[in-house]
């Protein structure tokens, strides 16, 4: 079957309409076809051609709509795959960071240099509290970590425990207490590797409290004081969003 482009079909469609109108409006033109019967047949043929063109045009539109829908579905699937891969990469990077930070903390002990080694009870209490956090049991994590910080204030795990305590409170949407806990952590351990991350959570809490000026100041502090950290890169991106 001869394939006719859409512009050509529309032009033919218009020509046929004009021809049909001519037949309908000018009976004398029937003489060109030898009489009324031939004129009627010509008009019927023109009408049929118009109907065929309309049907073909409709089929073309339906096919185009179907193709567009398929493309949209493919794009949605690709976006889902990209989001899944991004999350997997992010989770893997976070897990590696956590492992590295924990090993560093265990080796170095603390910033102050006078913290005692962890006892068996202390280690067990810390592990239990962190397990609650990893399992997204934030209420239990907050209670366990608060108890740990109070019972073992000089522990080598104290900075990390305070960080996760503040993060648990953030997850519970207790933003004011999250800010207070994390500010205390950064003030006591400004050189700890988790300090810039703590400030990032503080900025997030300030945004949730609609304190955009406070969040901007906190993010600027991360960039200024911890410019080489991963948190600083995130802070720069968020500062652009707060412009």
C-alpha cells in the first residue's frame, strides 16, 4: 500500500472536500460527468475518500499516542533504575564511611587523648544503641544513646553516640533537641570526623523549623571550617537551593 505523508494526506483531504463542495453547490457541473447519476457517484466516491482519510488520520494519531505512551513508560522505568542504582551506591558509600570512621575512632580513642578504653559493658551498651539506630528504631536508639552518654561521658564512643543521638532525635522530628544535642557534640569535639556531619543535620533541623537564616549560617560554617569534607560538598549544594 502506498504510504502518504501526513501533510500530503491533509492536502488531499482538503482537495477532496473542495471537489465535493463543488459538486454539491454547482448542479451544472454534473454535466461534466454526463448526468446526475455520475455526479452522485462522484460525490459518493469523494465522501468515501474523505471517510478513508479521516480513518487513516485517526489511526495515525492513535499509533502516535501509543508510541508516546511507550516512550514515557520506558523513561519512567529508566528513572526508577537510576534511582535504585543511586541509592545502592549511596548506601555502599555510607557503609564504607561508617566502617572507616568507626575504625578510626576505635584506634584513636578520642580528641582529648585521655579517654579510657571501652569495657565489656560499655561496648555492649554502645552496640545495642547503634543497632537500634541501624534498624530505624529511633525512639529506642535515642533512649539508649542518651543513657550511654550519661553513663559513659569519657568513652571513646562518646562523640559518635552524641552524633547518633542527635540524628535519632532528628528522625523523630524533635528538631530543637536534635540541634541542642548536636551543637553540644560539635562544641565538645570540633575536630571529630563526624562534626561536619553533625552540622549538616543541624542545618536540616533548622530548615524543618523554617529557620532559613540559621540553616544558611550553619551550612556556611561547614564550608568554612570543614571545606575538604564530604559534608562541605553537600552544604554547597544546599546553599544554592537556599539562594
